């Protein structure tokens, strides 16, 4: 797989950095020798901190020295990761993991621009949102919008987002995502619509209930753009 890590280093991440680093360590434990990883870290702006590498220690070592400061340019971080994946990924399966504690308050790219880029890309997005409990009174409007933002980006790509309000759960959630990425399969179909109009086409997958088994749900891309020519 080709995997991008999008890691929040904004000011509010200070007390959460150590556990977030450990979550990354748990996530990369399932790596195969032919996998490749890169790291985008962001606060006021995103930075490609580690380009694609098969050596996960490069990423973990880089995270040891990050400091929390500034605001949260989450959308810019995702956009940079999508661009890096499009230009340099060598493996057919691609995924991005976002670790953040809030919504966006500093990005140059808009929500619509990033959403369109996500729809066009053949990349799964997973999110881990580290949020204070709803009873906490100090949350900003951006932080309140954080869970919905991560959920939307993930659901567009057949990924999943998790809300973590107990830091002790963070490494287990990261490992759960890593295992899920290794246990997937592909459904394919041929559209009867032959028009090459470049329009976005919605996709829906329904599960048939099997007697004796619990109800199943499917995670799938919500659509794709038809070829334009």
C-alpha cells in the first residue's frame, strides 16, 4: 500500500502529541516491506515532513521532534497529501490517515475544493479525531465542526472516522484502522451509461440480509467521475 499520514501539530495538540505519536507507531506495525509511507504535518500551514519512504522509522523519528504551535490548516494538509499521493504513489492501493484534534481555522483551500479533490482521487481517507467530551465548555466552533468534517472526508472515500475522547483508546483505534486496511476486497461493475460527459455519478451498495448472521453494512465510495473523452 501507499499511505500518507496527515498529523496535526497545532497549538491545542500539546498534551496529546505523545499519545498521537504512539498511535502512529501502532498503525505502522502492520506494514509490509513493499509498503511506502509519507508524512504531512500541519499547523498554520502544511509541510511535507517526510517524502515517500519504505522505512517507517523515518516518520517516527521525525515525529519525536515536532512541537505544537499555531492554528489548524487541516484542509490544506489533506490537499497536500492528496497531491503527493497523485504524483508519487507507486502502489495501486492508497490511503490517508488524518490525526487531528479539531476542525479547520487556517486553510487556504476551501471545503468545496478539498471535497472535489477527494471525490476525484482513488484514495481512502481515515480519520482519528481527538476531541474533548461534549460537556467540555472550552471548544471553539471549529472544534465543534471537527467530527463532521472528518466523517465527511472519510465517507466520500469508503474510509472511516473515529472520535476519541479518551487518549488511552488512541493506539487501539490506530491499530484497528491498520487491520481494516489489510482486510478489504474490491467490487467492480460495468456501467450501462456509456456517455463520456465527465459528470459525477453516484454509487450505492446494498447488503442482502443473511439468515443467522448479524446485519452487515458496507463502506464504499459514494460515486465517481465519468471519463470526459
